[in-house]
């Protein structure tokens, strides 16, 4: 939970990463060309759906769910 940096990396082809949730509609990552890193504030206990918005990619299974746990203590 908290501010989390997300980076989209692809080994082949072009891909995007967007969130289904309206509050994160500003996130639109693209790789290999385009903005590929963003910081988002994820809420503990929430589930978020991310997917590739390129036509046909989501239907091919390029979708995932993020379940947010408690913040990690970076000092450890």
C-alpha cells in the first residue's frame, strides 16, 4: 500500500498498461515507445485490474489483478 512505482517492460512487441479503475485513468504506460514508468497511490485491501489496451491484447489474456497488502517497511 502507498505510493508505488510501476514500470512497464516488454521483451518483444508493443504493449500498454492501463487500470480499469476510473481513479487511475491517468495511467497509460507504453513500451517500448512512450512513458513506461508512473507512481500511483494504491490503497491497502483494494483490488485493481490492469490490462493491455491495444486492440485484441486483453482478449488474449494480457490482464492481471493487483491485490494490495500492507505497506512494506523499507528500513528493514
